[in-house]
C-alpha cells in the first residue's frame, strides 16, 4: 500500500512549494475535485440534520482567545500575534487556531430562547496551527487547515441526544466514503496544567459522552491525557498505510466556553440559563480526510469522489465526434467526464491510463452508429452496449447515491 504523499503527487492531487512554505500544500484540479465533492456531501448531510451554515473570519483579536482560554492553554500551538498600528491605539490580531470562539460570539450576538435550542451552527473554515517543521507531513499534519466544524448550543437535557446524532452522522459519512474507524476513544484529562480546572464539570461532560457511546452501541477505549483543554471528547481514530493512528472525527462536550463568554438563553420559566456547547466534526479537516481516502482507496475513489468519473474512449478518429457528444451529455448530467481520444495512444493504452476512473465508455463504429456506449466498470465488469442516455443516467445514479458501489443495485 502506497503512502498518500507519494500517490497524491503521482495522481496530481496536491503538491507543495518551498516558496509557499512547509505544511502549506496546494490543491491541484484533481485533488480540488475530491475535496469539493467531500465538502458538498458534508454540507448536504448537515443541512438534512438541521445545521445552519455560517462564515466567520480567520483572524480575531488576541483578547478573543484570552477570553476563550486558548491563549492560556494553547498559545504554543498558535501563530504569533500580528501587531496593527503602533502606540497605545495599536491592537493585536491572531490567526485563529479554532472556530469555536467565533461561533460562541455568533450565538451571543442575538437573544436566545429555549425554543431556539438546539441551535446547530456549521462551517467549513480555515484555522492555523504553528506546527514544528519536524512533525509536518503531506496532508495529515499541516499548518493551514480547512476544518469541517460545527457547534451545537443546547440544554443539558439535549446533550446526550446531540452527541448520539453526531456519532450517527459520522457513521453514515464513513460508510459513504468507504472508510472504517480503527476505534473510538473517550479522551479524558490527564496530569498537568493544560486543562481547565473544574473536576465537577469534567465528570458531568464525560458521563454524557459515555451515555451517547452506549446508546450508539460503540465500544471505546478511555484514555487520559487526550482531552481538549476545555472538555472531554470522543475521538474517532483511523490508521494510515504505515499503521499509524490519527484522529479524524470528534464529538466534544464543553461547559467551559459558554461560561467564559457569558452565553445564555431564556428558559420556559422566564429565567436566564447557561447552554452547553457540543463541538462536532464529521470528517475533521479536509486535508486529513483526503489523505485517508487516498491511502484506503489507493486512488480508486468511490464514484462520487473520483476526480474523473467517466472517461469516454473513441476507438478511432471516426468516433471522436459522437464520443465528444457523450462527454457533453455526461457533463450536463453532473458527471466529471473527459475525452481520451486516439491522440493519446492505442485503445489498450488509454484503457490502462484510465484504470482508476469508475467508468470507461468505449465508442466504436457499432456504438457510434446506434447512439450507444459500451461501459467498462473499474472492477473489470463489461456491460452490454446501452443507449447513451441510459448509460449516462445509470452512471449519474450511482454517483448521486454517494456510496462506494460502482453500479446501481439491481441494474
């Protein structure tokens, strides 16, 4: 099994440049297509689950992170502040290491009622970590991170259900991506001063996560020293090609930041109450998620994630025009398709070059005359020639299903 760094470059998915800097990869068109498909899938999943999408700045004043606790507990992993202006009027801004303080302020910007809860805010947002150069690698450890992040503001009674719903979303996404979790970890505080000191809240938060894990029927390992500084979390662990373990998805319960930001809602009794903040990431960072997908599938992505989903191969020059028309039909149906004409070599060579595409559509003299296409699936199956419209519709249906399967069931 090849490492994602090597495969990613061989398949023109991503690359790096010393002038941009270590830990700052850029996405090439093929990799950008995979990432965009993943982002759109997660956005749809969140929309159906009642999340509302927001956008927030990648910068914040230093005081924001002092208030959230990041500056006290996390500043060694943050980039140094940027000084704007001079003298007493100057201010310091910081590249954000996390999205949660921004979402806390979005919550706080309006008066909230118990009828508004749970309030689910989602964002695919950039954040930055000042990782040391020695730990950087490919897409798995980077300095600029595009995080699939969400925060649920809810009552204490709603926490376990929201955490359970997040675990189910993660399970659904992994099935669609063709990934398996190596294990689930309940990450608890350990010795040392990096954690917020409030044993009672830690015990309560940990019990709520244990309740969600039990309801989901998920076995887990409890480990000390892996919690976030503000609360315990469920980490969904995956393994790479070398057997190394990493966290991809998380569910966290946070009593700390709602208190620091003075968050409140008006209850049914007319009094003000403190909400709980559930942090939730279905696929984690786009970078780490795509790295895992590359290694698990070795470039042969599920149809809905494949950079090129259909390659159309005319047998000879006489079939180029109908083959090009088939490509246009594929594109109009929402497929990522391309033409691999005779100028690229023999038909056999072109078939081999397109081996990672889920679908190859061969157009020979017979198919051209009959308005058909002969489909070859990536797993080696060859289908009888189909009318072009039907072939495109079936490929589009398999892609729209967003599953690892290459072909619609029963087809």
